[in-house]
């Protein structure tokens, strides 16, 4: 197993804020000092998953999952420690020496990413070349500023066969990688040529801003498909990427709202006009994966597609997909014949804000948009059946029913009729691809050692454990010098105590994040995360610690006395001498009277 130096791991941890990383997977909302969301490790309706930016840990009050940012990746991506560190290093652009024995696949991906970055720079240079004047003028005339072009790294692929090919050939990559990169086409007689020619190039970036694909658009008088997109490659999966998310995710996360548009130009234009919570699909029909991606950052989506028939039809489909993921959906209606990009040619941001404010809820939009199909009973029935069969495709049963109810209501059709139609249609739909959002791990009985403290003694121990995780050095040195091995032996949480106490003797205070990396047992890691998470700085005092120790000792004596009483009863019953036990009991009673614990405040 290859090892990564401790200081590199530290660097990786520092570069990956726990809130930032988890936000890529879970929709988080700030509440006080912490962030909350629905736990990705168990199924739940109300959020009990918390992330602490101060402590850089996460903890679920529901299932007990917990740890630091590396543990999160380990559990969520089901990777081992090293692979998780590497993934996070990659995310933060930290270079880690890779083990030569590691599968070549990863290197291939890195090479393909590198090829895309090079191509992006080539296209960028070309756009600013005199020979690209028509392309550049086209963009400027469409109202896109120089600055916006830079922000989105828009470029130009000239009408030649080898612009990119010549550059990437210098890298000396294998034929296999060159072929699979999606940037080059294989010549019949061998060799390569550029896939993209005479097109305005929009780099498609992943969530961290790494170029992973391109969309090439024709302009002016040119003929052919308006857009040509990269094919699927080892680093690009169309249905799982959203254009613009790298630039817009913070704004989306803050406003909890995303505007979904169809085209790259639409997105760029809206962004330039100050609407910076936008995302666009990438050349395919909008997918459930893309909806899931939006859901990590937003609660609400404003669908803003072209004003023509095709655009409105696509908006209806996307709307259903988004609703099915549990997102609140509104449809923005762009005047017919326009798209979000051209809208701003004559109108301003205020006019667009008006469109946002008057966006329709999904069913109202659907009914209004299909008015033409409502003018005869036959057409109305056909429309209704059609719509119900679309609803039947939804995974979310409750929502499916509610939308059907709304449909019946607004069309003045008896609800039972629509519902029974829905029931029949739903049965017909098979759902082979259905994967629940968060597979619930089998509920395991909690090991006895990790249960909540019940008795007064356990509560006191729990407090002492928690105090071991404090950052207060004087308190910590007091704990190391006061708690003895004899105390620990009597503890309920022996194993955890030994670990924390031993560690404290070596390092003071304990580095929580580093410690969590080293705990093998996920149960104990969870338990400790809970301790860290439930810290009570107001109780971090020597007086409180002293009180806890007294309680623990008082109960230890109590337990010994109970045993003695039993022994004395047994010896008396046998007619033997129990005076030795009696003497010890008196001793303990005196000792216990000395302690006099007060109730533990918690
Ligand atoms: Zn949970």
C-alpha cells in the first residue's frame, strides 16, 4: 500500500472544507453555527444530518454516521482511505505522487483532462486572432461582452484540420488515449484530425471548473447542426453534467433557487445580466441525474426554455423530472419566438425579473400551454390520458397522486376517474432503473458500549470523555494527571477512554480530524464524532470535570458495596464468618461519604 505523507494529508484536509465537499452530495442549509441536511446514509424526511464548519466534522443524529471530510468520502463513495485522500487531492488540485502500480485508467483520465485544458487554451487564443474576426464579431453583436467571454472561456476552432491535433500530439500520449479523448477523429489511413472546426467553442466544465468537454456552435451563414458536442468520454457523461454549475453553484446555494435554461448562450446571457444562479443542460434531454445535481444546491427551479412549441414541450418534460426529484418547480414563460438570450436584446433585467415573478406553477403551465387541445371532448380526453401516462412515469407516488388530483380538478373531471386511470398506467410502467436516492444501510443494533448514557455514572463518564476532546489545555492537563488507570478500569466506555486518555498523554490537545482518520472502527468513530459534536464549551471547566470524576468514583464504590452485600448474605447463609467483608464495607462507606458528588449538570 502506498503511503501519503502526513503533511500532505493535512494539506488535503485543509484544502477541502467539509461544508463545501459535503454540499457536492447533500443539500445543506445553514442554521446557527452549523449546516443541516437530509442524511445521505439513511432514509429520512426531516434533516438530522449536521455539518460543523468550525470543527470540520459531520454527524447524523438519526443514524449516528459521523467523521471528518475524508471519512465522508470513504463512506459515501465507498473508497478506502488512500483513494479518498486522492479524490480530495484531485478536487483541490493538489498533486500526489501516484503509485506506479495504480491502474492506468486514472492516468488516462488525467491525460484527457490535460488535453482538454490545452485545447481550451488553443481555442481561446484563436478567438482573439485576426482570422477569427467574424466569429468574434458575431458574439459581440449578440451582446456578449469581452469580459463575459473570458469568464466562460469561450473560444474558436478555426476552419482547419489540425489546430488541436498538432498541439496534443506533442504530449506523446498513447493512441488509445488520443482516440478516446473525444477531441480528435481517426483518419482512415491512420493519424488524427480535429473534431471541431469552424465553430465557436463553449468549454463544458465540471463542478470544480476543469474542462471536460466542449460544445461547438456554428454561426453566421454556416450550415449544419447548430451545436456539435463532445461525445461521451472517460471524463464526460452528458446526462450527468450541467453547464455553468461551476460558476453558478454558490449563487444557487445562497438563493436556494436555480434557473434552468436550454442553451449555452442563454446561460451566458443571463449570467451577464446579473442572474447568476443559472444552469443549462448539455445537449441532451434533461435527465434525472441532472435534476439530482441541482437538488444538492437548490429547493426551487425556474424552468426557462425557448418560447416556441418545442421549447415549451421540453419545459414540460424537464418540469416533471425536477418535480419527481422533490424540487419546487415554476415555469418562466418567454414570449413566443424568443429565447432567454434574445430576450435581452430589447428588454432589461427588470422585465426579466417580472417574468420570474409571474412564473407559473407546473400544472397551471401545462394546462395553459395545451389550450389548443382542450376545445373538444375527444381532444380533452386524449390530452388527459397522455398527461396521466407521463405522470405514471414518476417515481414519487405521493406527488404523482397530487398532480393527478390537480389535473382532475382543473379539468373538471371526477377525481376517481383520473386516479383509477393513473393506477392502471402506473402498473404498466416497469421501473428497472429505479434506484432510491439514498440506499438505507441495514439498521444494526448499536453495540452495547456505544449506547446513550443512562445511569448517573454513565452520564458522568460520557461528560469526562467529552472533556477529553476539549481544546482547553489547562483542563486537559488536569484530566491527564487526575484520572488514573484504576478509574478507567471501572468505566463503562473503557476502550474509548483508554484511547482518548492515552492519546492525551502524548498530544495535547487532541487533533480531532487526524484522530478520526486513525480510528478503524466506524462505530467508535461515530461515537467520538457525536462527542465532538455535542461539545458544551460552557461546561468545559475543571470544576465540572472534578464533579464528574467524583460521581464516577462514588458509583464505583457503590458497585463494590453492592457486591459486598451479596457476598455477606451468601457467607451468612452458609454460617461462615463475614466480618472481613463488613470491615471493607465500612471502609468504603467512609470513602464514599468523603466524595459527596453533586448531580451532574448536562
Ligand atoms: Zn443518518
